[in-house]
C-alpha cells in the first residue's frame, strides 16, 4: 500500500521531530516496531466489554476476530476500552450516561493516532453513544453490533427478554405462578451472551445502525454466539481498512436520506419508543436539525409493522427467528418503495446494491404488505395542551380499547408514592382511570428512567385487568407494552403542563387524531402555573450537574446543547502540538 501523507496517525508517528520520536519510542515500548505501523492505517477498536455488561460478554474474545480482519487487510489494530452501559444493571438510567459515553468515544478518537474506528456496541445506549461520538469525531467508522442472545427458555416455554419478565412478574404478584416456576424464568430468560432478543431498544438501535448505513448489511440480527458473528467481526476489520483508503467517514454516509431510511425501517420493525430520542439526537449531530417528531409520525402513517417479533405480533418469534427469515436486508426488500436506495453505506455501495440479492425465507416472521402485524407504523406522536412539544405512544403494542379514551387522572409526583399505590390491594382505582407519573423526564428523573410502563395496580391485576392508560415524561423499555404515553415534552420538572395536572382532572387521548388533552380551563391552568414551584436540582456537582445544565428535552433527542455544533472533520483539528 502506498504511504499516504494525510492519515491522522502520520502526525504522531511519521515526523522527524521530538514529539514523533516520543510517540515511536512509546509504541516500541509496547513491543511494536516500524513494520507494524509504517504505511498502515491505525485502526482503533473501541470495545465496550465489561464484566458488568452481560450483553457484551463475548466482546473480550470477539475483538480478536476484528484484529484478524484488520491485519488481513493491511491495517494496524489497537484495542481501546470504552465505558460500558448495561441497561439492566446501570441505575438510575443508562440514558443518563449516553452522552457521557458519546463524549468519551469522540474524545478518545480525537486525542489518539487513529485513522479508522471499529465501534463494538449493542446493549441499548451503547449503540447511539458510539455513533454519536463517531459522528462528531468524523473519522471513518464502522459499527459492529453485539448481536442478540439466544431465545430464552424455561420448562418447555420460549421466553423473550423484558416482555416476558413483565408478564410473569404480574402473574407472580397475582399469586398465579409458583416460586420454582419463577426461579426457572429468572435463570432461563437470558441464557447466552448477546443483547435482548425481543424487539427492544437494543434490536431497534442495531437495526437502525444498519439502516443508516453504519453497519455491514445483515450484521444487526446475527446471533452473538453464531460462528457467523465471528466472521462478520473479521469482515468489519477488513472493511474499515478499506474505508480509510476511501475516506469514507460518517459525514459521507449520514445524509438526511439515511435518517429517513432508518425511520422507515424502525417503523416496520415495530421499534422501541427509544428510537425516537436516539435518532433525533444522531440526526442533529450529523447536521440534520430538520429530522424530528413529525417525520416519525408521517412515516408511521405510511409504513406498517411487518416484523413479527415480540412484543409485537403474535409473540411467537424473536430476533433469532428474524435472522433465519433473512434479517434486515430481507425486510428492506419489502420496504424498498419507501427507502432512498441510493444512500451510501459502509460497504462503499448503496443501500439498494446491498439488498439486491436478499431473500425472505419466512413470511410469518417478515410479513407481506397485505398481511401486516399492524396496519400503521409502530409509534404515534400525540400533541395537545398536555404535551405542546409532543409525546409518544406505541399503538402496535397496546389494547385497542385505549386508542381512544377519556378518564380521571390519578397523579404521582415520584416513583415511591406511585409504588405505594400499585402495591395496595385496596387502592381506589379502576381500569378507566389514567395514571400520571411526573418528574421522571430528562432532568426530573434524572435521565428519563424507563418507568413509563407503569406496572398495573395489584388490585387490578387480581381482577384480571391487562391494560390501562398511563402517562409520564419518562421512557419505557423497548420490550415493554401497554397503553403508555411517554416522553411528554416539556417535562414536568422544567414547568411543562404535566406538572399542573391534579388527581380527578379528565384526560383524553385519541391516537387516530394524534391528540392528548387535559380538560381543565385555561384560567385554572394559569392559576396552577403561578402556584407551581420548581423542584430542587437533582445534582449539585459532577457529571450530573453538567447534564442538568445542558440536556435537551425528549423531542430534541436529549443531547447536550453544547454538543450540537458540528465539530468538523478531525483531520482539520489544530495541529499545534
Ligand atoms: Fe443489554 Fe437488554 S440489557 S440489550
């Protein structure tokens, strides 16, 4: 390979000055010598492996496959650890730390002699965090999805991450399953490395990475423990070396069309509601501030849910089945009339070229247009006096009865008081009431915890109630289901109208009309607004304090305001040291 002079790594290693002497000597301290780096792009492998992250267990080994691919293609691989966020373990909310991880990814790329990057992520927030960082760093980058775990299993029953945990938890609360059955579920619902295998946030976001063109075609549904996952990892390694030669950085891939493609795919997948927050954040980082809630709602009306993956559809299928049915390239062949097929991808080819030979192997898992899982897309955006800047509901995973509903509010200012009511077998509540939880948004939560799928009150669970209307400024897990209105913006904590609701007020939701309304006259609302007192800040110092000062609302993607400015290409950094 001819030695290019414009690689970033050359500035560290190829010059005849004192700084370069130091860099070369420190590389030699690690046992390398000139043959390792001379004339080769340095590829950083950003690995979010951690012993606190069960979804990324296999990354400690998988990185060796990536290195193999990089070496085969003539690159010089160096692994770099990053933060690791496991959605099931991090408290109070992994979203709280998404921006911190994104900043770390960006800065670690920026401050090292890196020509190209392989991003190893997959557990919910790690995907958008890594992509956000790579977008701002603007060096060639390819995303390597962790891949879904195997189907859950216990006592002859298939189990799906999250969705079945919620369902069986309600059964346990109602006393309808034994302790030993419960223990079987605890040990069987997550039984291999990999990400949640339902259509939760992890599966949604890795599919989005592929639809955006930032991951190899077919990579997002590859099961984590499949030998094909190792081969795909090596392909990522080979491809990133070529991408450096082509200067194929995220700015060339992430056009507005790429984001619209990702929304189309998300809707057809029956995506997690979290997709909205992360996609808007990524689009804004990439300079497309015009991608917003209205794009989601418009595309949702045009594109049906075709992927039959829990918690959508008939609950028979999980990500493993989706992969065997042809995976995302196969689904995209069914969506091609709505996709911008000329969009460029990490393969160096267009999306249309990538999926040209894809086939569908199971019409039950990837449904045809005339037999969709849900006739419209997965999500709907509601607006009204209770959510002037919008809120979100998932009609494809709720009871039809609540698509249009009016009921009296039962209001909670915090989770502990809500929990007290939920556990009270004598609670004064019916299935027609509307539970309101507030102060659970980006600043109030803080970090918008996934409290939005508020458990049904014990009293109603015992009566056999399966769904009711719940409203919050929180998020919910992508594996959740039910008539849950989420992401109410602006949040109560910053003075949004959700903070003005009182128990007994009537609230109406009409999904077809995309409306949400608090039936209280304007004079009363003005009086309540004048009486409203801003809650004290959640953090006095540290990262939490910075987040509170700068995080944007849900409709703007929850990014930090100071990260929105385009950083410009990393090759244009001041080269003064
Ligand atoms: Fe990691 Fe669900 S907890 S993907």
